[in-house]
């Protein structure tokens, strides 16, 4: 069986059903260089710096409990809170 190779994401059509998508991928495959570009592009904009932050253990336990109730990772929730507060502070200047 001969596969078509998708070398650009623009070559992938919009599918009107799961069956049409399955049929397309049964006859086509993604060029590995395209996949490498997709993973590299997704990490380029996510530069981050690791910091150390000392927090009272009881406060951290409460933060973790709140995060679990929201089905979030507590570190992600803290970053979200910091981002929201920073935006508010900058807006209120």
C-alpha cells in the first residue's frame, strides 16, 4: 500500500465527519520533519524560569486543596493567580 505524505498542515482538509478523517489518515501519513517542527514551535514560546519560593506549609496545603477542587495543578493555579493579579495591578495604574 502506498501512502501520501503530508508535508504541510495546509494539506490536511477540514473533515465533515470522523469517518472522512479516518479515511484520509488511512491513506496519508505526516512527514516526520513536519512533526519535528510542530514540537519545536510549541516549546519556543514557553520559555520559563524556575524559582524557589518559601511558603508556609499550612498555606501550601490550602492552596493544594483549592487546586484539587478545581481539578488544577497547584503550581499552574498559582501562576494563573499571579498573572491575574499582575494584569489588575498594571490596569489600575
